[in-house]
C-alpha cells in the first residue's frame, strides 16, 4: 500500500500560496514603538514580515494571513491588529 503526501514542492519548484486573501485583520506597525528587534519576523509562520533597504521591518500583505502572532510576540506592543479596511 502506498500513500501520497501533499507537498508545497512540485515539478516546477516551490509553489507560492497567496495567503493574503485569508485575512480579516491586518497588522499595522507603529514606528514610534518599534525597536526593530525583528521578533515579529522570526515568529511569522508565512514569512510575511520583511526587512526594507533602510533596515526596518515591514509587512508584505500579499502573504500576511492576519493570524496576529506577530502582534502577540512583539515585546513593545508595536503591532496592532486592525480590521481589514479600517487602517
């Protein structure tokens, strides 16, 4: 008996899933509270938090699914979760 596994890697390479369409809430970073420790990026399950050329973090909303883990893990409470469209 053989079993098939679902894998994110196919014949063409790694598939990218547009997880940003799942979101009801989105994170908003408060630049005055953020100390750029990057813990939010470390804990983000979809790697939606990136580093800009200016070495500051930003959120790529095309991948962010709005789970709120980044806001929970931020030691300075610099990330607020707001309802999509209310930002």
